């Protein structure tokens, strides 16, 4: 009888321990971009551990960095992440893949009139332009670049269309390649996002380029989107709601002026090798510095009229550019009901009618905190500017394009990209868009014979189409 009791107790303990272990092992991955201001609040959330206060016990949130929103979208499509921080363009492309998976846009990460990633930058020796028309005519016949599939790409396409710009070449280049190509004299103009933009511009950065036009010249605002897998929301509603509450508190912390220095010090842990002055200016600075509007960005958390109008306009535009297969997203994709519920339950009152958490008023270069000044800006190179190593993930590849001066190659889905170097050719070739799979816009190889884990640079060459 005594043995029977011991056996029963042991069985109960084993079951309880197994249940507890299963709960402790429940992890959810969220993709963020340490080199993008729309993810700065994700870093605040991570560094301060805000999510731990609001998600159920036994749940762990894993933050995985990426160089571009399209990389996060790839992971979400492959069910390797449940949520991600990205701009409205990659979010719309991802949400259009309804035959493969379903996604919901659940909250706004912040919005501007086009001062975060919708800015035309030109080489430092370009002429002084008296008007946008003059700029547009100068851009005719020039070599221009942007990371394809990004919000900067969306802006460039809109700018080309509105001002009838006919570039000699429009290249697909990553945020690490563009500065190097400006430095080598191979680019005339480009668009990319903060903080790399401020790092190479002439306000507080290296002075490699000048910022000459923003999103207002093409009616193209910037909008960041927190997007989640629909099956994650339905299977784990309390986790989704808890994370959104932590996102709300992270945004409130970031927008409070008294927290600016603390925010930037946290961001600097992940946006490696970017000077503190540049990180501060990337979100709290006035860009372009000669603009009359001092509002750098507004934080609404849920979707207001301005956010909804922007989301609605993007899908038809991308469809017209043959980037997505559908002209409109399904009605259920845009759903901020949980965000509104969280905001109400938190007891916060809207700061402004169309900016529930308030505005970020851009400061001038002279306003950079004294503690952040005086450090030299180190030129960007393809081996710098990384956060922690991105976990290796096999990429589903289509055919690689032919780099000028190299032979063509076909890559199978079993190939892992080399970590030594990505896109060693002149960064100009790009593969045609595929349908429903990932392609390499440029051939990415390392040293001959090396097939290793993909580096963040190599991953940035694969994007969703």
C-alpha cells in the first residue's frame, strides 16, 4: 500500500512538473529592426522588460533582430515569428499573401508626413535645387537606389510617378550597401530610413549626402505597423493582448521628452556603432532641417483617419506596380480592436485628437544632448552596423540574377548563403519578381567553397515578392 501511494505521488509530481515545464517553454518570437526608428519602442520594451508585466506567466517573448522589414515578413510567413515591426509597404505585401497565411495589422508604431524613410538624398556635390521640379529633372538619367520592398522603395516609386522621373538605373541596395556606394561615387541619389539616413547626411552625420526632399513631395507619409499572425491572435489572445499593452507603455515612454537620453542609450545597445548623437537625431531631430513643420512623428497607437487612409492607399499602388496580386486587402486585415481595448483599459486619455500619445517635436542639431556630442562619425562599411548575430535560417530561394561581370548561378532551397560577403558585384543587378516565393534580388556569395550561415547582410538580399 505504501508503495502504491509513493507511485501515485510520483506520478502526480511528474505530471505537474511536465505541465509546468510545458508552460515555461512557451516562447513567441517577435521580429524588430534595431536600425529603424519604428522599432525603438521594441528595444525599450525588451530592455525594460515591460512585456513581463502583461503577458501570462510562463510565456517568454523572444525579440529577433533583422536589417529590413521584409526579412521579418519572410519569417512570419514561414511561421517563425508571430509578430513584427515594419513599415506599411512590407506589411501590406505580407498581408496580401492570404493564400499562404493570414495576418492582421493591429497597431500603429508611429507616423510622419514622410521624414523617416521617405526622403530623397543626393550625393554631397549635387547642385542646390530651387524646386522639386528642378530636383526631378536632375534625377533623370541618374543612378538611384533603395532597398526594394521597403517603405523607401514605395516612396521612390511614388516620387518617380508624380514627377515623371526616368532614372538611368533604379537599383536594389541594402541599408549597408547604399552608404558604401555613395562613398565609391557609384550613386547619384537614394532613399533609405533612419538612423542610417542621419548617419550619412550632413546635419549630424558623416556629410556624405544631402537631404533634399521628403514624403510630402510625393504625398507619401511614413507609417509603421505592428502586424501579427491571425492564428497567433486566435490561439493565444491573452498573449497578444498583453504584448500590445506592453507596446503601448513602451511608446508612451519613448514619446516622453524626459526619457530621451535613456531611450537612446538603450537603443545604442542594439544599433551597434551608430553614434549617440545620430541615434538621438534619428528620432528626436528635425528632418529635413530646413522644413517648416517641426513635428517629426506622431504616436497614435491605434489607427486614426490618417493611418487608415495611408493603409488603404498602399495596396492599390502596390497592385498597380505589380508587387502584389490583389488590389485591396480583406476587410479583416486592419483590426486595431485589441489596441483600442488596451488603451481604454489602461485609463489613458488621448493627448491629441489625432495623436493619442502625442507628437515628437524635432530638435535642431544644436539641440543634441551635450552627453551625446563630440564623438566622431565612423564611415559605414558592410561589416559594421550590426546588432547581435541573427539566428541562421535557411532561405527558400528562386534563381539568382546574373551579376555584371560574373557567371549566372542557380541556387536551390538547400543552399545556405555565405556569411563572408553579400552582393560583391556592382550591386546593380536584380532578379525579376517571382510569385509566391522568395527570390534573391542579387547573387550573394562568399569566398569560393564556403557555404555558411546567412549573415544579416546576406539576409537583407532576400525579400518578399
